[in-house]
C-alpha cells in the first residue's frame, strides 16, 4: 500500500473572505437515484457562501469536475461570482 497524497492546506482552515472571488472551495458528492448515481461538483465562493460553479454527470471522470470550475470562472468574469 502506497502513501496517500495530501493536498496542501493553503488557507490554513480559515474559511474567511473580505470580498467576492477571493476564496473558493469545492466539493464532489453523489446522489443515488433509481437509474444509478448522479455525481455533483460544486464550487462555492466563501464570501457569502454562494454557489458560483457546478456540474453534474453520471460518471466520475475529471472533465465534468473541471467544467464546474470553468463555470465559476466564467460567472466571476461576468461580475456574478
């Protein structure tokens, strides 16, 4: 069994922001349905804890998770982040 890779904690567990688009956090989860699992990726803006990006898919591959981040970046560029 190999060592697990751990991502660095760049915010030192201080989930605070003084303005929009200063700090985003993300999570991936799944919802069981009658047709199988629905996977959901969400990007939250810590300032106001608003959803700024999201994506859903029936498989757990990287491209749709990256799409959630792209959605957040696009919305931030439109001034809605």
